[in-house]
């Protein structure tokens, strides 16, 4: 197979060429698919089918096997058993080229690992196409590449400079670039693994418009994975529900209700409400006065958090919530202002200093910042509180460490064969639970959660809410940043709305409504 060199960015990249374009009606069937990893039977005789023009939901709890099934379809795993049929004919998908040759494109859950960060937006979007066009040629028309990339982006509804390096994009923008890349070449089947998790509501609607257009007008068959149930009902016609690696239901969406879906998925009855635990609220614990971040990513922010209080920070994606969390935690440099804990001024110059002064952060980009993916689960869980497991000057009591880790695994329902499993091998949602769990062991005074429920299933969300409630009950201060307004309304005592990197409105939760929050989130005054 020919290797083609591309690379307008700093380093050359070699990618393999392949792909046949097709444009008519097709069916894709997976039959009796099973796959095992050490200690885990991830899929057990799964049947799955999707056809052109259809938007098909793939649903299941964290660790049910959704991503694994789609990775098989995308050629990421070669060691499965079972059969795949394309238009009734048996095909063999054992590597990504096999999948691409059939026009199957998978946009994976781990956005960060799928893009080449030091290349431009245009190069990332046009990667497959460039290779195709270059067959036998030894030059690239960069003008064309950028123009075509702009055209594809227009179809996806994103407005970005094609010369921007991918490393400078937000999560949402990276997601859109990945979708654009899939669509730059002929696609028969498009798999979107939790594409909406990092997207704002407007961006989600934009994506849905695009999905409908692709399905209806271009006969693309789409598989859609999401933990947001209303989205499933809004956009999908058919659905497959996985539980513990097996198919429990395969039906049309109109035969289900949300309640029924959740019960099938979890295998038990479930109330989807988050009973707010009411705890007595104490004195001001944390006070932030006129905080400014060095590069203007937080501007004149003042607020308070009292002991036992859950303070919601909301606003649209990009309003500055993550930037505020990072500045409070010392990950972004503070320019001016003051952070006081129990009236005492803190000196937070780094995350290390923040942890020592009683702050904990569960960050948004968990794979990059929240967990060490190459380390076992127990190491991740106990890392921020290692001093509690240290005997004498330096000996870490690994037995106590493991015992504590097993407790958190139990409490949060982290799906893993044992506390020794590498975090990289956990499903997306379970990695998120590890990122949350490690701070539950650490004994902080103020806990900052940045979009903690992104990508976790409804059952796990419940568990995380319960744990946050338990922390509040212990008199901790909680900052809960999320663009999911219903969640903010459910869990917080008080709400601050951010717009354009500053706080524009404060609400008592009892007086707030979704409409009012949206109004201020959108810059209303
Ligand atoms: N490479 C791997 N090595 C070991 N175990 C793995 C590997 N990939 C997946 N697993 C395990 O297989 C199971 C299914 O994982 P998968 O990622 O498919 O779940 P999922 O349904 O996508 O969950 P989520 O909603 O959290 O993304 C999990 O128990 C996971 O830990
Ligand atoms: Mg997954």
C-alpha cells in the first residue's frame, strides 16, 4: 500500500490511501459478534443492523459495549468473532482501511486522540481526500484544499479559520472537525459515538439538522450514541439497546418511552429525578473577589460559596465556566483579585498549591487532565490523597490504598474487572467516574466539578449527584459548572450565569427558571 506524505504543518504525516466512493442504498449487518479483553467479555453474540437513510440509536449504560461494537465496525479491533454483511454479502473488516473501503466512517468518543493536533483544520478535514487526490501526483494544491475544507465546514455548520491548528480548538470545535472529516469523502455509514456530549444546545441542533440532511437527502445510514435520552427520541427512528455486552432490545423508537428505555438499559426500575438533599447551609466558606485571569479568560468575577452549599455555574459552552474553574484551581494564571477560604487569602499559583490549600477540581477534559490513563484504577483513585496511605516517611500502604479504591469502585458503580485495570481500558463513562472518584477520597474543603455528568449514563449520574449531596452534607463547598440547565436547577442551591467570561446574573435556585437562565446565558440584560 502506498504511503503518501502530507503536511503543511510542522511535521510530515504518513497515511495510507484507500476508499471507494458509493452512493446508493445499502444494508450493514453484524451477526453474532463477540469480543473479549483480558478479564472482560465486552460483547456476547451481538446482532446489529443499520440501513441507508436511517438514524439508528445505540444505547446502553457505561461499559455496556457500545463503543466496542462500533470500533469493530470501524476496523479498530481485529480479534472479534462473528460476521459482518454489506448488502447481504459477507465482508471482512479487520482494520480501518477495510471499513473505509466500504464507506464506513466512525467518529470516536475520544475526540482528542482522533485528530492530529499539530496540523491545521484544513489538513485534518481533508486528510483522506488529499491522499486520494494525490494518487500518482507529487504536489498538493493548498488553495483547493482550504477551499474544499471550507465548503465541507459550511455543510457541517462550523465557522473556523482553516489555517488554525487543531490543538488550539475547543472540544466542541474538534468534534465538528471530526464530523467534517468523515463527510469530506463519500460516506455510506456514519457512526457518531457521543457526539453531542461536548456540544451546546445550538451546536447540537445544528448537528441534528446535518444528520437529517445526510440521512434523508444523501442516503447515509447513521448510528447515533448518546446518554441524553431526549435526543434519542428526537432524532432516531430505530434503536438497539445493549446491556452487559448483549442486545436486550432492537426495535423502532415509537414503541418505547424514556422510562421504559432506561429500565431496559439498566435492567431495573428507575426514577429519573435527582432528589436534592437539603442540608443546613453554613457560613461563607469560599469568597472570590474581582477575579481576573491573566489572558482575560475570566473577567471581574466575584461570588461566594457557603459551607454545605452547592453553587451552580452555568452559561453556554464557551461562556468561560471551564476557564473560571481552572483559574480557581491554579491551572490558569491569576492576574488580579482575591480568593479567600474562611476569610483567609489563598495563594494559588498552581494546581499543586490549590490541592494543598483545600481545593479539588474534576476537570472537563478528563482524558487529558483528569486521569492517568496508563495507570491502574486504584493508583488514579488514591493519587490526590496519597499522604493518607503513607506509613512512616515513605512507605505507601498499598493494601489500604486498594481497599479504599474498591470502596469507591463499589460506591460509584465503576465497571472494571478489578482495581488493577488500566484506566485506558475502561469505557468513557467509567473513566469519568474515576476522575470524580479520586476527589471523593481526597479530603478537600471546596470541590469544583466541571461538567461531571458529561458522558455518564443516567444511573451513574444519579450516583454522582448522591455523592455530591453527601459532600455538601459534610459541610463542603461545591462549585458545579455545567451547561445542562435542568441539572443545574436540580442540584444547586444558588446559580450564577456566565456570559462572555464574566458572571452576569445570580439566582436563588427556587426563583430560577430554564427560560430566565437561557435569557441571561445568551447575553440578555
Ligand atoms: N481495549 C480494552 N481493553 C480492556 N477492556 C476493554 C477495552 N475496551 C473496552 N473494554 C471493556 O469493555 C467493556 C465495554 O466498553 P465500551 O467502551 O464498549 O462501553 P460503552 O458502552 O461505550 O460505555 P460508555 O457509555 O461509558 O462509553 C467495558 O467493560 C470496558 O472496560
Ligand atoms: Mg463508549
